């Protein structure tokens, strides 16, 4: 019996001597306070991480800590709270998105777009297409004034380039670009205008329109050259500008160097004139490529022809653009590369006429050499200022071979 009591006393001592399990601190207040060791008075304290003041943090709770945090962190709470929406900045950002990505003005009225903006900020006031249009025009006018200011600071002269563009609905637009060297001796280019030119569009009318744009920007007396395509109405345009009493006298050297004909356009005219020698071959190649690219079924059939031939991995043939001679060269090159595929297609498709037979193959090879020479060697020699006469003599010889 005594032994049992002794045993119980033993267990009792063991239980009473076990350490107390610490409770987990779950309050959010501890993220803003640092627990300090107990002081001489035996009380536990906590130090505020923001103001470094210490407070008693006993078993009575965290009420005092919460009260201090509400006062001490009041500024932080204001910063975290949602800022009011700047409606003017919102409208400008929408207008810039329309300009940069070429969105229609009706983009702002799309339902899901409005839902997205309201989700991001419930205070947003969505706009209509007319408001978006006025905002875009406002940005355009502002940027135009900035451009005027920048051009005014340029001390040198401006070299201009201009061209006419046709929209899908046949409306004509005139683009005017200025090239100049800035104060840091860096070559810059700026689009000065892209405006609609209603008919009639003769050389005199275009000259007056161009002169009006230059006067509006304040650079009409600081022009050096203008580069234009080699067409007849541009000759009239240049003559009218040189005779104009407020423009002509301001040109250096009496306007002797004013008119610069577009080198790329002249080169294209030269090549297109040379291609007339094999016009029938080029036309037939164009029609063959047009036939292959005419439908998905034909594209698939041509791809099958390519897959049956070794070393041919590409699935596309290039189609030329009449106004770009290099596209004609690339079309001929790809057709020569896929000669066997075209022959195979003519055997399985009764409607396809193979034009790369032995009769035309040699001519295509010869004209391909001519165009390759222009594309690779001529342009390099122009940049290096080599002997152009020798280059053109070689071209005349090669073109003469295609006449045989």
C-alpha cells in the first residue's frame, strides 16, 4: 500500500512538473508588433514595428495593441484604400489605345469592354463613340502643335517625300513626310500630313494643297528637296511650286536640286520594261500561281505534290505584285524551285496547265539571273558607288539573251 502511494506520488510529481503548452498567436495584430522578452516586472511586452514604442502584451488580450495600431497606421490605411478615378486620364488612355491599335470608335461601346472597365473600377464613367472621336481629335491637335514647336527649333532645311495612296473604296490620300537632321545630328523623319485629296487631282491642285500644309507648319521657306514618283502630274506639281512667288525664291540654287525622282520607282519601271521581253512567260506563271492559291482544295493538292518530292519542304508559292519588281523575281524563283511539283500537279489535275515546260524553263532561268543580278549586285554597287555603266552593260547582255 505504501508502495502504491509512493508510485502515485511519483506520477503526481511528474504531471505537475510538465511545461505549459504555448497557445498559437492567431491575431492579425502580431504582424505589426514584435514580441519582446519579459521585463524585470515579469510582464510580456510587444514593440510596434512602425513607431518602435513598446506596450504590455499580457494574457488580458490584444485590445491595447489593436487600439494603437488603428492610430499609428492610419496614414497607411489611407494609402491602401482605393484612390478616386481620374476620368480625364481614363479618357485619354482610351483614346491612345484607339490610335495605337487602330480600333474603331465604336470599340468604347462594346458591351464586354464596358463590363471590363466597370469591373476594374466601379466609379468609371464609360464614354460613347462621339466622345472617343473628340478625344482622338484633341490628341491629334495637341501633337500637331508639339510637331510645329519641334520643327521651329530646327535650324537646317527639310527634305520632303510625298505620295498618293488609294483606299479600298478608291479614295485618294496624300502623305507628306519631312526628313531632317536634329540638333544632335541624328536623321529624323516625321509624317507631316495624311489627308484626303478629293477629285480633281491635277498637279496644280496637289501643289496648292502641299504648299498650304507647309505654310500651316511654318516651314515653307526652309525646304531643300522633294522626292516624288516619276509620273507626269508630279512634273506639273514641281513646276508650279518653283514658279510660286512665295515658295520658289526661297529654294537653294534657284531650285536646281529641288525635284528628286524616286529611285525605287525608276528602277521598278526599268525592270517592268525589261520584263516585257518575256511578258507571256511571266503572265503564265502569274496565272499558274493564282490557280494554285485559288482555293484550299488546290492548296492541299499542291502540298501533296510537294510532299511526294524530295528536298521540298515549303508549302507556299509566292504571287507577284505588278508594282514591285522584286515580287516578280521571288515568284519566278519559287516557280523554278517547284518545277517538278507543277509538272506532277498537271498530271493529276486536268484543269491545271503546266507552263514550266522545256520551252519556257530556259527563259525563266535567264530572266531570273537578270533579276537576281539587280536585286543582289546592283543594289550593293549603288550603295558602294561602283561603276554603274559596267553593271547596266551586263544587264543589257543578259536581257538580250532572253530575246533569243
